[in-house]
C-alpha cells in the first residue's frame, strides 16, 4: 500500500515565512511608519526615476538612515498600496513600484516633513502605542533652554 503513494512533496516556505524579521531598531535611528514612511518612499521613487523592488526600497530607507518597524518588506508594500490608490505610485509588476504623479508643492512638503523627522532623531517606540515618542535627548534638544 505504501509503495503506491507518491513521494512526499518537498517542504517549501512561503515568501512571508522566509521574510527576515529585523532586530529591534538601533538606538538613535528614527523609525518610520505611516505617513512619514510613505513620504520617504515616494521621494526615493522620485529620485530614482525607475521602478524599484520592495527589497531595493527597504535598502534605500536603510541607507537614508531610518528603520522600519516590523517586517520591512510587508510594511513597505502595505504603505505603497495606499499611494497606488492615490495615483502617486504605480505598480508596473508584482513587487515593483514606480513614481506616479506628485505635484511640486506636495514633494516640497514631503521633503520638509522627512527633514523634520530626521532632526528629531531616534524614537523610544512603545509596542502597541499609536505614535512613537521622541527619545529623551531629542526632546531636550528641541525644547527651549531653561531660564
């Protein structure tokens, strides 16, 4: 009876199962999520002027000096899905994204917001909280000096 059974199929893992989870964010490196992550991704796509894979976008965010919480590939693709619906990003193929239509004023606002986020420095992210809080040293740097 056992001789008539086909050999067992090789065990394969899905892309999600093989996606490498990042270690906790490095101290002092800002973590991006939500609007700020979407803005940075759009600015990267605008600068490159070509379709990029999710992996290339994750590497570009890392080179820009930011961390992405959770599974970076999934977080980036989820963030870009919103922008595809708005027309700011196009999806020419599975896992590839290209710049769509973004007006000059919007790009300027995006650059300002990312620069402001970079000036804040690292975050002390509390898991489960809705918004990461600035690290104590970054908050002190932005507060006015004591009299």
